[in-house]
C-alpha cells in the first residue's frame, strides 16, 4: 500500500517539475526575443538608428530603408 502511495506521489512530483521547467524555458525565450527586438543598428547611408528587425542587411551593412540601400549602390 505504501509503495502505491509513493509511486503516485513520485509521478505527481515528476509531472510538476517537468511543467515548471517548461514554463521557465518559455519565459526565457520570450525574454530573449524581447531583448533582441530592442537592438538598434545605424544606417550606413543616413546614420539614423533603427531596430534590427526592421533594418535591411546588404554586404554586411545595415540600411534603414530601400531608398538608403539604393543610394549606396
């Protein structure tokens, strides 16, 4: 009887720890995505700063818009 109780408690504890680990992993992924979204880069043509996600990368340089990219070509 005690063996069954210990087995049930062990399974519940295992499920709980797996759940908590997945929650903390999801939280870390959200934090990393938010931190990366705030990275700013300077436009090689006009010098303004724009978010990394919005910038255009060409020849290892960042541009804020297609117009700035065309000016450099």
